[in-house]
């Protein structure tokens, strides 16, 4: 079996020079996945800096990325999409048009006799009350229903400002470490429960932690690290795209 994992691309709605360079690397990677005829491609949250799925509208700047992903799915690669904290609303676009599976919380699978647990990871941070409160507000069904009534150009512009504000907010080193500790503690618990490999993102800090009976991998991001996980015939390697 051959599988690839990426997270936290945070593709923007405005494609400037810096964003173009990032997307160029992403499309190289997706072409590589296509050429390798992978069995799975796991998109572990926040591939887009904002995803809000209107009933008949998708954001135009994401078209080429969608095209690349669709080409991969047409090549008999199974697309598994895990929701991240920048993914506000999914409907049926990925399932009907991209032949992808969507999971809002986590996903568990056995590949080459290894039990793998996959999640974006934002749910498992600790001592981060402000973030969890904000997420509960943004995912409130009533607010989402109101947001749907706004014209997409206006709604996505508001969402873009909210997303930019979220990225720009400064977080202390101490709080960042607490966030990472939350994910690590969760991974350790899942490994004690019999999981062989835990794969998450969210913290933008690529790392591999080996425990006695399992491994925790954080995928990092595609903003500064361009990191991804390659899983081939039961062996895995956290790499940086060059």
C-alpha cells in the first residue's frame, strides 16, 4: 500500500506572489502523488484557509487545486478529507464532485496491518479556552444559517478577514507548547489503546515522537515547512518537499 498525508496548506483566497510559489510546490507534490498511483491521499485539515460551502458556489481561486485533486481521484487514489479549524461548513461537493470522503472529527484505518488514527488535532489542545469558545461560535448552526443568506462575495470576504485575524494573532511560546502537549498526550493515550500510528496537524510544527508501542507524527504545514508523510509498504517517513 502507498499513502500520503498533508495538512495545513492554508491556501488563500487572494493569490499573490508568495502564495503562487507555495501553490507551485503544492501542485508539484500533487503531480507526484498522481504519478506514484497512491492508494490513499489524506488531507488532514486546513488545506484551504477558509472553506465554507455554499449550496451552488465554490471559491474560484481554489479551482486549480480542485482540478489536481480530482485528477488524483480519477487515478484510483482514495481521497480522505479531515476537517480542520478553518473548515467551517461541508456539504456534498467533495463527495459528489471529487469522489472524496469527508470526516468532521477523526478517521481510523488499518493499512499494511498498522492501525492508524488521523485527525486535524485542534480538538485535543489543552488550556486554550479562547480558541475552543471561538470555534463553538463559528460552528453554531444558527450563525451558519444566517451566514448562508449573505452573498458569497461578501461572506467569503468576511471569512477571509476572520481567518487572517486568526493567523495573525500572536500566541505565546508557553501557550503553543501547551497546545502541542495536548496533542502529544492524546496521541500517547491512543497508542496505549492499541493504535500504531497517530497522524495530526494543526500546530504547524512537524515532528515524529516514537513511543514504546507506537508513533505520533505531526505533519507540520505547507507554509514554511512543506512537509508531508509518506507511507509505503508499512514504513513511513516524514519528509520535506524539495
